[in-house]
C-alpha cells in the first residue's frame, strides 16, 4: 500500500510529511504512533484501518522496527504509557469493538481521527478499563505527550471538524465494552440500599403499629 502513490494512505502520508517539514520547528509536527502490547503491534491508517502485526524484535531503531515507519518517516522514541491487566482475548475484543465502531479504514481523517487518536483511545481502554466508569477519577494518560497530536487538534479547532472528531474518553468506554453501564455494582448497590431502607421503614411502621395497639389495649383495660 505504501508504494501506491494514489492510495489514500500515501496521500495522507505525503500531506503529513509536507506539514511536518514546515511546522515541526514551530511545535506542530506530524507524527505516526502505534501501540505494542503482549507481543503485538497495533496501528491505524487510512484504507487499512486497524492493523496488527508481531512487535518488532528489539524495538527502537532496529531494522525490524524501522520497517514499520511511514515513507520518509524517522524514528523518534518509545514511551511506556502504563500497564494493562487485559488478557489477549480481552485485547482482541477491544480491537474488534473499535473496528466495528469508528475506526474503520474509511473513517480515517488526518485531523479528526488519525493514528494518534487510535493509540490514545486504545491505550486508555487497556490501562483504565472499568475505572472509566468512575466519574470521580481523573482519567488521563499522563505519559501520552500532548505534542503528538497538537497539529490535528489545531486543525480541528480551525474548522476541519466534520462532526466526526474522536472523543477519546467516550470511545475508550465503548472499546472497553462499557456502553450503557453506570458503574460496576452501582445500580445493584443503589437498589439494595433502597430495598434495605424500604424494608427498615416497613419494619418501623409495623413496630409503631404494634405499640399503638398495645397502648390502645391498656386504655381499653383502664376504661373497664
């Protein structure tokens, strides 16, 4: 695909390289990212969508790693974003939900849905999992550099938003299979609490009724 100059992937790459050569010195470079997890590398691109390959041996600037670079790309760095407890089956399920959702090949957009959006969304689902349902927690990949997708965010803010801009947090919830869930045990606990409270009220009412009956019985005895 990379050798086909007319393909959407190549056009996006050429455009990225053009902007990167001009804007990188200003802090607005164009970057390609991927995620390595449990021996596999995951990345997202135009036309191909989400792709999974074996993680390159050695990583970094080894020959096996460099073959994954986009045309005219140069390796910069590898960053450990965090730890996941997901088994491979769970990871596969996350990827499938993303493929079924908004990360198909035709959904790729240089500003609104690119490889960096994918990586941040995927990593957020992997690392935070069920914690995504806790509204009291600050959900943010602290080690995901803001400068990686600065160019895309700037483009979106300048009017390139076609209504399909990636919402990382919400789409991470969908990827993690948390759609429609309020919180783990939250609804059940609330129902149990409510049920316990209602039972206590009923019991209290019953006790009051019995006391009233006893008091009425004494009044009746006294009146005889």
